[in-house]
C-alpha cells in the first residue's frame, strides 16, 4: 500500500468512527482497529489528534469533489432546466448512500469552531466546494457566481443538516430525488438572482 493510500485508509476509518461515535470515539487506537492496521499506524501518519481531524476535513472535501465529478460525468454540463434534477440526485446520494459521511462532516465542522488551529484545513475543503459551485453557477448564467455559490452551499448544507440531524430527522425518511427537485429548483432560481 502506498503512502497516500494508507493516509486515505486512515482518514476514511476516522470519518467512519466520527459518524458512528462522534469525536469522543476518535482515538488513534480506534482508527488503527477500524482500518485493520497495526497499533501505532495512525500515530505514525498523524501524530496528533488535530492532525487526524485535519486529514478528515481534507478527505471529506476530496470525497465530495469526487462525487461532484461523478455527477458531472453522468449529467454532463447541466443547463438551467436539468441542473435541478442533477443536483437533486447528488443531494439524494448524500442523504442516503453517503449519510454517515455527511454526519461526520457536520460533527467535524463544529470542532473547528472550538479549535481555531483546525480552521485552515476546514476552510481549504470548504473553499474547494464553493469554487466548484461557483463554476457551475457561472455556467448557468449567475451574474455573481461566488456570491451565488455561497448561498447555494449554505442552502444545501442546511437541507442536509435538517434531514440528517435536525429535530425531525429521525422520524422522516430521506426524501427521494423527485421530492428534492422542486426544492432545488427554488434554491437554484434564487441563487442565480443573487
């Protein structure tokens, strides 16, 4: 296994632990066990807990951009009429197949509000997502794509949080893609006017 693959394996295991047990469960030893690695492997690559959390931020960003790449490959460059359907499919994927990853992302994001030394890695990941959103919105004709991207990311994060961890998340099933399309149509329409 090459160095980057080992780092990704460790980060993926750490993300899974955070999703299942929260940050209390995130220890080097727990990550070693979850990744199936010898004791001490995680601390070899990520000496401190902060470094391990930073690796999680960067890996989450990388995985989200890979989802967007797959989405773009499947849907092509969406026009305003098909963009909502494509984005709804991506949100559905994050609400179902990648549910745990999104829960870990929210948990880890909150940690950066209490530990400023973690902020840089979180911002790196977040700025990459906003850059991709701005490019999409520019292609759709947004007059101020960066501003529109900030709004779209905030709205999608709000929708994800509400449906995954909000007050009624446990009693409502994940919406299907058809249910998400009209919501995303309204979000995109508003973002394109921002």
